[in-house]
C-alpha cells in the first residue's frame, strides 16, 4: 500500500516496519523521545475544556482575552477544588 499503509502507532517496532524513509523515521523517533507527558490531576479535563472555551469565546465573540481567561480560570479552580474535596485531599 506504500504511503497509504502508514498509520499512527505507539508501538515503536511496528512504526519501524512502516514505509517511512530513513530521515522521516529518524525524525519521528526523535520526536517520540523528546515527548513529555502532561501530568494528570483531578479535573484536568476542566482545564482543557475551559481553555478551549476561552479561546473560542475570544475568537468568535471578540471578547477581551484577559477578562475571558480570568472568567474561565474561576471555573477551572472551582472544579479542581470540588474534585479534591471529593477525594478528601482539600481542606478549606
């Protein structure tokens, strides 16, 4: 299948068997080694969702970026506190 047979895979051995050129494979492997995972915290989904919503609000509704981030930051912090309380890890 040639280049049409290439697909994303986390399995490095399978990745090496796909039809990448040597330079493409080297670049992909270098990028995989440099990758750093973002730590998962309770309510981390709220951070991603609210940052995306803030971006869309600024772009689509021409809102002030600083004010919009401040507004969504309150929601993010409230959700993190709520999750930590549920886990018994937060005492106010």
